C-alpha cells in the first residue's frame, strides 16, 4: 500500500476526531453559558442541517478541483468555525460553520481514494483505459 493511503486515512481520522472534540467543547461551553437544555441537541442539529442544505452543491464543488485541495479548504472552514467559537460567537452558530465545512469535506474524503488509485495505476503499463495489463510483456510462449 502506498504511503499516501495511510496519510489520507490519518487525515480523515483526525478530522473526524476534531469534529467530535469540538462538539464536546461546544456542549461544555453551552453549560458554562447556562443555556437551556434544549440547546445541546440543537447543537448537533445545526451541524447536520448543513449536510441537508448543501447536499445538492458539495458534490460539484468537490469535483471542481483536486480532492486534496478540497479537503484543505474545507478543513480550513472548520478551523474558522472553531476560532469563531473561541471569540464569543454563539456555539450554535459556530458549530453550524463547522458543519458547513464538514458537509463540503464529505464528498472529497470518499473521492480522494479513487483519485489516488487512478494516479498509482496510471504509472503502470496498461492496455488503454480499461486497466488491463498491456500485452507487451517479454514472456515468450
């Protein structure tokens, strides 16, 4: 397996871990602000709402540029949401920004493996676009 595969898997793991850690921090912040109890489940809903609203758009965005670049941009959006939460934006609004970044990240995280596999298979000799080994091998019958 190529080292790029492990790098991508690690990046996806840490991105997901950061989303969940930020959720826990936002819940703690809601409690520190003495917000009503209904805001805790609303926090997760503000995150998920981005997936629902952006579903028709994020696939085209992810296909418009290399997947690694999409992942970098969308993780940057998630960092912006985290920084906004640090600088007193309400946790519901800040976590919605993180959800926006996560929704745009989602199609790229699935497409990057295909992109990586395409690049690695294009370096080996193939017969056309069907991915079969070429018949130019030197084995004689």
